[in-house]
C-alpha cells in the first residue's frame, strides 16, 4: 500500500451499483428499472447494431489506432479539422489524458462544488491540489472561480451542463471567462450533455479552441448517442494540444466496435432527434410530478434532474430501491437531500413517480 503515490493511497474506492439482474434476483421482483447513470433509454439504434454486425468478422485485427474514419466523420459534421480531434475510451479518458499530459503534483486544479465526481478523483490520482470553489445556486460561480486561479493553477474544469445539477452557464459569460484565463492555465470544457441543450441557449463552442488555444472541449457518445457500454468520446482542441494528447494515449485506446458504432451513430440523426424529443417529454413528465408532490428541483439542461426530497435522501433512495427503482443519491456531491434521476421512457418515468409517491407517503 505504501508503495502507491500519496494521492492514490487517499482515494476512496468507487462503489458501483449492483447489476440490475442481481438486484432483481435479490429483491425477488420481476422488473427493476435503472434511472441512475444518465444513460439513453432508447436502446441500441438499428444503424449502430448493423455497423457492429458488419465489424464482427474483423475482430482478429487491431483497430485503426488513428481513428481515421471516425475523425473524418466528426470533422465533416462538427466543422473542425481532424488534427484537432483526440478520440478517447469514453470522454473520461480525454479528461484523464489532459491530467496526465499537463498536471503534476505541485500544481492546482480548479473546479466547482457539486461538479462532476471524476474531477476530484483525477486530481487526487495525480497528487495535485484541488481548489473547490463554492457553487452559486448549484451552478458554477465563474467570478469566484476566476479569483481562485493563481500562479500554481494549471487546469480548470467546467462542466456545461454540469452533472449532477444540470445547470447551464450563460454562453457570453462562459466565453468571457475562457478569454480571461492566463496563458499558463488550461480549461477543460466538459460538454457530455451538449446534445440535450436547447439550441437557442447552447454555446457554439467548437470554434473556441482556435480562438483560445488553451481550451479543450470534451464530448461523448455515451449519452445522446446511446453508446455508454462501448466507451467512446472525443476531445476538440488546438492541433498542438491534440498532438500532445495523442502522444500520451495508448495507441489502440478505442476498440474497433466502438469506432464503427460511433461513426454509425453520428450518421443516425433520427435516433438523435428521437432521443432529444423523448428527453424533453420525460423532463416535463418528471417536473410536473415534482410540482404536484411539492418537491423543488434544480432546472436541468441534461438528461437527468436532481430533486430535493426535503429530508435525508439516502433512506428515500433505499426505499425506492426496494421497490425496484434505482436512482442516484448525491450526498457525495454535498447534496444530501437531493436524488438525481435520469430521464427514462414514459413508462419508466411513470413507474419512478409512482414509487416516489408511495415512498413519500410511507406506503
Ligand atoms: N462528464 C460528465 C459531466 C459526465 O456526467 C460523464 C458521465 N457520467 C462523463 C463526463 C463521462 O462520460 P463517458 O466517459 O461515458 O464519456
């Protein structure tokens, strides 16, 4: 144990939820629904399934380590140069690559209170110092974050929308913040939920890494594109930063199935549109129920919503679990009275609402 670097020794192990099948057996109930990991409730799209099927005979080969075809497809769709793209094993790997490429133990990393849980873990794993800035109405307080940036700061994480709060930053304020960063500070703009954001208010951020060369945008195929199980995401940055990240990453970090599926998913606009429409309808369904139950919630731009159950949320989470509904307690995000619920299908949402109503009324 003592051979591990200091930050790693202090890491708290990640405790994953029980598999749905295991829970089903344990509880002896026919159906367990999982609204806990901000996954896509639509299931695998037909175009993705066909692309995977077509790839199966090739599995004895290594994947294309440069991700040529997927980068070409992303480049055409997003209007960025292929040299600006880094492909990752989930966008989590992009975040990790940035840490490993740029952050050493004597440096600081700045992020917000209630921000995505991977930021403190990655910071601790490299042994760097985390500067956690108090949130404003559950969202990032960019003015306060800017004030925390000093000579030792190397990286700022911004999640927009943020998980688990769903909060979205004003696009002009965000651009002003990025423009104000000193040359020795990098910024990761984590846009894992970008596709769910109303086009009227979302940032046209992909043009920014050329204007602001210290910016790295992270996006994923795990959420709106429905490929969480395959692990594939990407970074968009200046070509210089992408070159560094691509030197650090493992040569075959993205599997052949993931590359093929992501390319197919990118071309399946029907699936994406259906996902976004289902999400808006589901968000309305849940928030109407919260209103009726007199529970406050944090307005969310993602595919999940955090609801204030007005009491310790852990027992409510456990009672929901016994009824076969898995949601996410967020006490480790300093939100002990909130539960984060991912938007499911209309039916899954209704099952959750019903279970929540029963639990709150002691049934
Ligand atoms: N960023 C945020 C804000 C997230 O919520 C998640 C997933 N929970 C990720 C990044 C990482 O997702 P993935 O590695 O599946 O791309």
